[in-house]
């Protein structure tokens, strides 16, 4: 009897949660994904570009290329009526390193379904 009670309690808790929330419109799903995306982490990377021969470096302008890599992005998938949220866990957890095996991978972590 105790096992049945625990099973019914777990079943009730599962039915109360809504892991596949569906938004009424595409715009609502886009807004929800944008809200989720706004909690991203940013990785700032500065690259220096050298121009010309070594002896000419004094006469060449220094060029800095700043790039920002974010940890999250949203991608619309019309054929399944959803917007998919991708995340790079290494960037999000601030453990990213520019080395093999430490750059992280893009994984689907959110689904924003719409009608």
C-alpha cells in the first residue's frame, strides 16, 4: 500500500508540472526565448592583427578586432512550430578555455513551442 501511495504522489507531481509549455503565438515564444537568451554570459575576445613586414610595423596602423561570443542563442524552426534554445555550457559556466576539449559544445537546452 505504501508503494502505491508513493507512486500516486509522484504521478501527481509530474502531472502538475508542464515541461512542454506551449505559447499562444510565435511572438510570445520569441519573447520567452529572448528573455531566456538575455541571461547569457559573454566571452570577450580581443585579437590583434599584424600588418605588413616586421620592419614596417611602425608605419602600419594597429588594428584590434574585438569579438564577443555569447553562451546562448535562439533558432526558429517553423516546420515544428518551435524556437530552440542552444547553449554552450562552458561559456555559461565561465569555464571556457581556448584549448582542445575545453571550448564546450552547443547543445539544445530549451524548447519554446507555439501554436
